């Protein structure tokens, strides 16, 4: 009897079993990798039904259901104390107090997110304009030492005095007790302010031009 003829089917059967086992393992690993990618995409890109985990805005905990948009480096949240309807915040993921503390990719992501949120708010409220404001540091009125951008939908004639919105922003804080601690900036009335000369402004511009070359 030819032994080779007997061994050939056995070898083929063994090879088939090993191939099926390999394919099964590969399928399991592929599915696990796919599920991991899917979980990451929900947490980062997100959707309105599942916006991932809670986050920190400075020392304040922001619940996931307050967040309506996430990117790789930023998130957008609804406001506990809105000054106008649709007043929201865009915040950097990393807790950093100043815009200058952000890395370039974080900075770019923040402002791309601001623009995207504006587009969504314009569709929702059909507003004429926006106030987009950053209080970059405590001395500028920043109540939370964590980079954030205020976005406020605006309409023609929505306030009796348009600049009132800046006074309100200056006193804004995430909690009422925090806003009461803030001091109002005293700004001279328009009739008390004097125009500078062309020469004074040109001299100042030269100083800034020189600084920009070495920055």
C-alpha cells in the first residue's frame, strides 16, 4: 500500500483545520479592533445621544448631557447662566488658562469648533450676528482659568444699548456666587475719551511692528 497516498488526505485535513482556526482568530481580532475604533469615535466625534463621559471646566464638573459637540481638542456645552438665548461655550479639552498656553493644533481646533458651532446656532436661531468673546486671563474678567470662548447669537435691536452685552459678559461666571465677587471695569464715557493724533498712533504701530518681527 502506498503510505504517501494515505498521508496526503491527513495532511490536507490538518492544513484545513489550521487555516479555519487562523481565520477565526483573525475575524475575532478584527471585530475587537473595529469595536474599539467605534467606541473612540463616539467619545471624540460624538453624537447628540451619547457624548461620552463627564469633563472638567476648570474646577466645575460638566455632565456629558450638557455637551453637544466634541472634537479631538475641544468641546461645546450649553450654559448654566446664559446671557441671551443660545449663549454657549466652546472649551479646550486640556485645562490651560490662556490662549497662549494652547499648542498650535489645540488653538486651531478651538477656533474651527467655534465657527462650526456658530453655523449650527445660526440655523437654529436665524440670528443676524454673534458676539464671540474670550476673556484671556483673570485681569480680563476670566472667571474660570480654563480657555473658553463665549458665543452669543445677536439680533438687530435686541438690546437697548448694544454695549450692555459686554458689561454682562464682564460679570458672567458659572455660578452666581462667583459673579458677585467680580469687579466691574470702569470705562470712560464716549464724550470723555479723546482721539489721539496720527503721529501718536504711528509711533505705537512702529513699536508693535518691531515686536512682531521677533515674536
